[in-house]
């Protein structure tokens, strides 16, 4: 029973880390779209890209905090 619960928590922790890193990478690409100068960039595109960047960074932070929570849960079960 303890092994099954540990395995489930480990899988959740890994999933949340993966989600966090994926969203972090996507937000970096969106931010690069803002800072690389092009002639076709309009203010509305810049606002959209920056809003998306902030939202993705926030979601990434949420997923990383959940991964940390599951890691602490796993350590408390292990003791």
C-alpha cells in the first residue's frame, strides 16, 4: 500500500515538473517574440504576447509549487 501511494505521488510530482518546464519554455519563446524587433509588430500583438507570457509564467509557478508540495508529501510518507 505504501509503495503504491509513493509511486502515485512520484508520478504526480514528475508530471507537474514536466508541465512547469513546458510552460516555462513556451513563455520564453513568447517573450522572444516581444523583444526581437520586426517591422510588423503592432502594439496589440505586443500586449497579447506579454499577457500570454505572464499567464504562462504564472501557471508554471503554480505547477512547480504543486511539484514541491508532492515532494514534501513523499518525504513525509517516507519517514
